């Protein structure tokens, strides 16, 4: 029994050492994160860009440092080597350069609306990371704020209500989120209105990518970002072409006219023999009644003229023969 226990203990210890030597599962994987960076007072320099976070510093974790390193390599001219750095301090690792700016460590970074304690805090898949350089280097009054909707697919013309919250600190240093009232909200850089007392505002989505942010006339704001991706409105289906009414009416009229003409021709054809006989009888009667008429169409006048001409010709011939 004692030998068995010793062997069991040895195996357990060996297994523990083996597990300790293997990096965590996250080190072999990657996660997607959405990065926003504020480095000036005007607008974010990176607006919630999706990046794949890998373990670039080989510490066995996927952290804020990894995400910011990759984001600078992708979006900052000169890459992370020129724009981003961390250092060791009395309290552990800290950011010493962000977006090429070195200001003695006055930076902030939040994950999903919560303050991160260190740049080595780990990120889960789908995390929203907001990093910023302090603008107020005297009172450090920069206000971090965020929308309750960070990324949403909608349709063109949809009206979406967003709520803006800001983080404030109590006398004990504890952070809490409260509605951010009277903030000016922008869409793709254009002001569209102000938040109400509850921090709400309604946005009508235009087709395409709507980058929603906010600022304030009375405070130094870390510009928040929400993305509304609006699909264009569906086009109305095209109706099948129809024949113009005028063509149909013309065709009907032509058909009617053809039918009438055909019927009339048939009627005339049927009546023709009777009409001819009547005309012949009438002509004979007229000739008998009025044989001296020279009118056009009177056959008796034509016959009379012919006979007279023949008589004159005969007389002329006879006289010439006598001479």
C-alpha cells in the first residue's frame, strides 16, 4: 500500500509539472477584438476596428498589450515599433507610448466599458477595447463614455435608440456609470442632436456604415464609438410591361373596320347584278324618250354623231370621184 501511494504521488507530481510546462489554451488560439483609439480632441484615430488578437509577446495570454501592438502595426504609420510601447513600473506593466505619444504614462484603457487594471489584462472573444491618451494633463478630467449598443446590423431608415453613459469617480475612487445628458451626438462626423436627460438619442440609419460618436461643449470627452451597419432598402419589383391601351383600341377599331368593309363588299357584290340590269333598262328607256340628247353617258347621242360623220365622209368621197 505504501509503495502504491508513493507511485501515485509521483505520477501526480509529474502530471502537474507537465501541465505547468504547457502554455494555456488561449496561447495557441486567437480572439477577435474591436479596437477604438483616441489620441486627439477632435475624433478617434481608430474607430472600433475588428482585429484578430494573437499572442505576439509570447507570454501565454491574449492581452490588451497584444491587441494594441497588432492595432498599431495595422493602423499606425511605422507600426508598433514607432507607435506603441509598455514598461515596468512599481505597480507592474504600464503603457509608456500610445499612438506615438509619450506623456509620462497618462493613458486610459477600458474593456467592455470597464476600466482595465493593466495592459496584461486578458481579452475574451468579441471584446471592445477603448484606449486613449489624456488630453487634460493638469486635472486629468477626460471623461470616458460609451454607448449601450456598440455594433448593430439594421436596415436603411431604421430608427435606433442609443443610450450614452459616462464613467465618474466617487470620493473613494470607485468608478460608476451614469447617463451622459446634453452630449452632442454625431454620425459620420455630422452632428445629429443631443442626448436627453437619460442619455438617450434616436438615430435614423442611412444606408451603409454609420459611425456614431459624441462630444461635449462643456467637458473633455473620450469620443465613444458605435457602428450601425444599414442594409440599403429593397428596390420595388418592376411590373411586367403591358400593351398600351391605344394599341388595343386601334387593333379593335381596325378589326371592326375590316369587318364592316368585308360586309359592305359582300352586300355590294350581291346587289351588283340587280343594279346593272336596272341601269341597262333605265338607259334604254332614256334613249327611247330622248334620242337627241348629247349628254355624256347618253349612248344614243354618240350613235347619232357617228352616223352623221359617216354620211359627210361618203358625200365627200363621192364628189371627189365625180371630179
